[in-house]
C-alpha cells in the first residue's frame, strides 16, 4: 500500500492501446466502450435518457430525419446534414452500448453505415458543408468520435480504413483553405485528438505531420495579448466601457468553444513535449474562471459569450458547455493523470448538469445559472446574453444543446474506470458501476463499485476473478477530503489520507476480496471574494442550494420554441411539452452563519436512499442541510426577470431569522447557490 500524487508512466500497458512514441506516454488509458457499466442512479440516468429526449430525437427532430439527410447520402448531398446528427449519435449510440440495447445499437448503425458509405474517392466523407468557399471540417470532427466508439465496441476495421483515407485527404488541403472559418478553427483540437487515436493503432508516420498541420491551423489557445480583431466571438462591455486588457488573453470567450477547446495545447503537448503547452491549458482554465467563474458549480457565467461586467451568479452557461467541459476534463485526466480533472468532472456532473434537464429527460434549458429563481418563456436579454425563451425547460431548447447534451452521462460513465501503465486499474471518477478488464499478466477481472457517492462518502469495491491474480488497484483521493481511510477485507491498511492523489494497492487479488474507501465529507463554506464576497456551502463533492418551492406550468413546445427548432412532419408535439418553473416560496434569503465556525451553523440530515434510484429531485434527495436564514426584502427579480445582482444589495438585513433548508445543487432547478454577504 502506498499513496502517490500521480501514477507512474514508466511502464506500458500490455493489454490496452497506449500512446505510441514519439507521443508522451499515456498517464491513464481509456478502456474500450462497454468495459465500464453503470449501476444505481447512473444506470437510471441512462434509462431515462433512452426513454426521454435522447432516445426519441431520431423520431421528432427534423435535423435527424433520414429522408434527404446528407449523412446518409452517398455523395454527401442533402438538405439536412451538419452537427446535429453526430452530436446526438455520440450519446445515443454509446447509451446503446452501455445498456446493451440492441434496438439502439441497430438504429445507431444505420447512421454509422451511412457515414462510412459516404466516403468518396478522394478520402473525404460526410456532408458537403462549406464555410464560405472552404470545407467546414467541424461536423466530421464530431462524427469521428462516433466512429471510434463504434470501433471500440465492434472492432470493425472499416473505421480505421476510413479514418486513414480521410486524414490523407486532409493532408492534401492547402493550409490557406484548412480549418478556415469560426467553429472549425477554434475546435481543431477535436480533430487532433482523433489523429492521435488512429496513430496509436496504425503508427502511420504521416499522421504526425497532420497533427502538426492541425495545431498550426487551429486558433491560438496558447497565446496571450491577442489583437481584438483576432477574437471573433460577439462581445460587448457593460455600459460601453473599454475592453479590459485581460480580455485579450483568450482567443475566444464563447462558452462552448472555451469548454471544448481550451484543452488543445495539452493535446498537442503529447507530441511537442513542450511544458508551455500543458501549462497553457491550465492557464486557460484559470483565466476564464478568474473573471467569470467566481461562482459555485464548476462552470462560468458566459451565457452565450462571456461579457466583461457580467459575472454575477445569475449569469449562466449552455448545457452544451457543461457536457463539453466534462468531456474535456475526462481527456485531460487521461493526458495528465492529474486528479484535479476528475474532481472537476464530478463537480460539473453532480452539481451543474443535473438541474439543466428535467427529471424525465424529456426537456432541458439552454442556460443554467447558480442563482435562478424563475424559469419562464420570456426573453431575458440583455440581462443574459441571449434573446429568446432560453430559461424554460424545452425539448427544443436550441438545436445544439437539444442534440449535444446526450453525450454527458454516457461519456462520464465510460471514464469512471481506466487502465494504468503498470497493467492495473484505477477508480478515477466515482459512481456506482462495474468494470471488466484485463490486468496483470492478462487475467480478466471484474470489480463491482457499490456506493451512493456523491451523497455518501462510503465506497466498496468487490473483486471477481477466476483465479488469483496480481495487479495494482488505484483509488483516487479527492482534494476536498481531509480524512480518507482504506481497508482490505475488513482490515484498515491506511487512514488519515488527505491531499489529492491516489492510494495504490498492489497485491494478489482473489475472488471476493473487498476494498472499502471512506471519504470524510465535511461541511465547508467558500467565500467568493471577487464576486461581492458571496459564499456557497458544500459537503464533499456536492454544493448546496436554497430549497425553493417549484410549480411546473405546462406550455406547448411548438408555441414557445425558437426559430431553429424544427420538428419532423407529423410529430405529435403534445407528447413533448415545455415547462415553466415558477417559485412557490420566497427565495431572497441569505444564510446566518458563525463566521468563525460556519459549519457549526449548518446541520446535515441524511435521509433514506430513494426507491426510484434517482436522487436529483427536491423530494427525493438523500441528504439535506438545515440552516438559519434572513430575508433581504430589497432582493427581487430585476427589470429583466432575473435574480437581482449581488452588487445592488444592502449591507445588512433587519429581518427575523427563520429556518431554511439547503438541498444538493443538482436537484434544485430553482435555486440560490451563491448567497449574499449581508451583516
């Protein structure tokens, strides 16, 4: 037994494909799709997705209709064919693989076969979509994710053949015509990721040349002090002020672009071996949060595009931004082995993402904020940077999030467990699951992870193996815990572990061996000094919000959807309603805390685990925090129908103390999560 900050990369895993020289050695190795299976509430989430919007978009979204769809066209021609199909397919197909749902797998294969059959003589494939006079490579970048997952599931060699021919085609495109335009230029890191994936399987030298070309033509996510004319996202400065100098330190401030593309330098670092590239990704993460992410939940307040002067916790992020951030965290965890990225993936997945979607997964909203007390069909611009009904729950809440949200949970599940360079396994991200993989000298083992994490701090791992086998098992220690303890078969082997890292258990394992991990979950109060000294309450990986009564008001989606929401002809839209959520209780509270010992003012109440196995609704949360609060009468909805900004509040309240309840942020679709600092 030992505790390590990072897992050693000196060895190379003998059973799973790792980075091939000259790429940097793999820190952690993704297991093939289907190796990790969800249990408990994670499985319930995927079942709800299957029965909800993800599972039925192919029947209702015009963008996914098969007739005249360019993704199913031999020559790439068709009226329907851009990002929507692969956005949706990333999640839809992988849910099928994870649930072993044959109907979903067969439906996904229709699109995958159509895509493979679309490859043309020059190696290009997919829809003929242009950005100006140049090909738009963006949608193909997403479809490559889908093809790689399919290959991992099926071992269909046609995927490797298609990708090889396609990447040879990309080599023929002159730089001046390559990745020209907005989306594709910013998101070239996704193309780069697929090139490395193929290189690790085929070793074709030209792929490293293509990697250099991709980095050369992708937007500059390393540089600082950019010229404003090179920052192409729409931007405005509050009250018409000057653009601050720090705004030039990122090449783009669109929320999804940033969540998705800030990692490109770290991806290129695998080839360059230049530490400045890895450092740039960490800096990119920090820069946007320094100015717009001084809020709980792990994301940042950009609405659509981050705007200087708009950093209050009422600003939000697209649902697309959340799932792309989770995907980036998972990539960076594999690239670096840094447990920080696992902590952050959990923070977004378990706090910000769940409340962006209705519990039945049949609708979602475009913008989600830490502080939001009304979700309606009205236009809230310019309070948020979007004109339209972007706060309500709508099955057609803009065509990007409607399709792209599907990847969030299946990709998260696939990355719960990873292989290690020394032929071991690591429980990298925590959640109820099981993993079947080869370890040690090649023996296949299954490990069952039984837990109610993130609501409880107890995790149990049970090993199943045909014969005793030696391999290292690693357990991640999150940065937030102050006291982790590990036992094997009932005997404590390590306690008082703190600080982010991994516990390594190297031994000969027998079937039935049990490992227990206990993570202390202390109540913490975090002050956001750079956001009006507001504060938030957390316990373990969960952040807590004021419980607000919720009244769900049904609206018809075809009456409230925006212009780019397109239904297939003949769809019964009555089966897919939208929802406003209005408060039935007061929300304008702050908490009364002992500033010297704030946790003493908060009482944790654990409740039975819900029979539904779905803990993300106010009625079924398995843990509450009881507190004292005071109302702030001056804190109301403003002229835009949004929670009033913290900067406008008085410094004190003379209201009487009253009992209030906090629930996990992910279960609160109406919520106050960043509380005002009021004396």
